[in-house]
């Protein structure tokens, strides 16, 4: 068994692992990464963010083609199977893997493909797929092993008609009907994707409303457009058991209802990938969801071991994971700008998409902050009329006395891009964060960014 020495060993090559590894090597450290699969990128690249967003983009293009009157001159609406659409996602995955592999090679970071396990706080044993066991000795270790879908024991996920958000990417046909259990971000995104393919979708939500962390107006808009697309949403429902046959599944609900469909997609929560890491050897213990606790430097209770990304829980976003990984590496070596990630924009890739940053109306009301609202509906903007993407709105929440921007909420085409303009102003210090920026700035016309000027004027007119 060969022993190799490093300054930093990173477990996982998803966004958090990549961010930590790249920051450490830029600081002049000798770095190795350990990846449990046979390619770099983690679940983000292979099972989560990249494939689901590529799927979503392809389905959105299909919807545009089938609903745009101009294309009716070309021919009849087209039907696409799920495997056909998935093929596009696979091409994107290949490009991502190639690019990320080059990053590691260019920065001379050693990659070990295999499963790593702690022998002690400074030693990782890796059972590599090609060379067998290797011992990696490091001064610092970053745990960035990500998460996986939660799978309750009373559901048979080996059945060919039952899927989680990982295995749905192996779906080899297009079901006529689908039950999606769990109406979180993943459930809502896949509800949009499958109803866009013409699948009859029932979205089962154990809570009383969709995505309750969003602003109420945005949640209402999402509910309306999912239903308008044919999705049947059932709130306050929990399952008791799942019955399977060769032809489909029957879900028995606690309320006494029985639901039948060709397939079931279960996506109700995720668990951190911390089992089999040998945490007991370094006196670490994960919580009931497999997540590790860290302080504001991303350091665990074991002094030289840090953790970042989904494995530490909130916010479980690829965007935040990159920054968490960078911050963890920066804190190890005292680098500047290594702050704890406390506020990130929310990006939800439903059809239409959603993005927000800052406070919601409900939060500001509870905090008794005197705020006002400015809105711009996309249907009134020239760019949206040109592109045919008229569904959606931009909503600004601001302090009615200081005009400080307090929250930005966007629903519609390019929402996850549009939100960053407002986010940049919100991050400005003191009086530089002000609604006046949007009132006094000239925006290109026609653009979607122009919605900020419209929303600012709309809100300012309410101030007296």
C-alpha cells in the first residue's frame, strides 16, 4: 500500500470539492481529490443540477415550438420521448466532465477514483478502482461528499416503475402518467419537465403550500402555472404505502385516497453522504440526515477537518457549494474574502423559472419593517413581447423611508439571470443600496433588465 503526502485532501469533486481544491492549489498547496465515482463532477454534474437543467431547457424549447403560431406554418406539433430529450442532457454532461477534468490536470491536482475512509484525522485510505488501496496523509481535509435522495425503507426502489431523482435519469420510456411525491424544488422542477412532455402528473405535497420559503405571490404564480400546464397538486397529503404491479404503481395515502400511475418519482428530501467515511475514527458524528455541523469557518469539531456543500445542509445549492468550498480552503490558510455564506439567490428551474434574494413580504411584515412594493409584469415589456415569453413578473421590496432594497423576487423567463442585477445593488454598502439606482439608470431597450426601471417607478409612485 503506497503512502502519499499532501497539504490538503478533498473528498468529493462536486462544486464544493472543486471550489476547495482550486482555492487550495492557488494558495500554493499540494492538493489531492478523492472521487467515489469514475468521473469528476459529483452529483451536480451527473445526477442533479446539470442534467435536470439541460432536460428543462430542452423541454422548454419543445413547448415553445409546439405553442408558437409561427412554427405551425412548418408543420404539426412534435412529440418527443423522455429518452430522446435525455440524450441532450448527456451531451452536456460529457462536456462538463471534459472541462472539469482539464481544470484538475492544468492545476496539477492528483485525482484518486475510489472510496475514501478516515483512518485518523490526517490519514485517508482510498480503495482506488485501478491501483487498489492507497494511503493519503494530509495536514488538512475537506469533506465535500455531497448528498443523495432520501429513500424510505418501505418503498421498493429496485422496482422498475419506482424512481428517485437520481434513477429517473435512467428512465427508458415516457410514462403516460406519473406520481411525484414531494413538492420541494426538485419535485416542482420535474413536474414542469414531465408535464411539458405531455405526461399526466400528480404532485403530492406533504406541506400546506408549495415552496413556503418563497414570497407568497411567487408561490401562487407557480401553483397557477403548474395547474395550467395540467399538473394536479395535492397538498397536506402523506403516503402510507406503495403497491407495485408490472403495469404501474398505486400509492395509498394516509387520508384514505388511492392514487394510480404508470410510475412514481419519490423526491422528498436528501441525505448527506457521510456513511462509510469512517467518521468514528475522527470523533465526528453526522445528524439524522447524514449532515455535518460546522462553524463559521466551515471547520468541523475535528480541528483539521472542514466540510462544505450539501453535506452540511442549507442551502444545498450548487452555487453556494462552490463558494463554501472556496471559503473553507481560504479559512484553512488565512486567505482574504473567506466569509461564511449566509445569503444566496434562490434559483428554481421550473417552467417558468423562479429566482429571489432577500426578504419576503411575510418576513418584512412580521419584522414590522415599513416596506413598499414595486412590480413590473413581463407582458408589458417590449422584450418579452418580442420573445413571446410574456409570463412572469419582477417584484422589488424596499424600505419606504430610506428606499433601501430589501428583497427581489422574479418569476418568468430568465429569472435566475435577472435577479443578479438587483442583487448587485443590494450588496452595496450603506446608502448606495437604493431604489434610486433603478430610477436614474438608463437600461438598454428592449431588454428584460428594463423591468427594474418599470418596477422601481411603480413602487416609488406608492411612496407618500
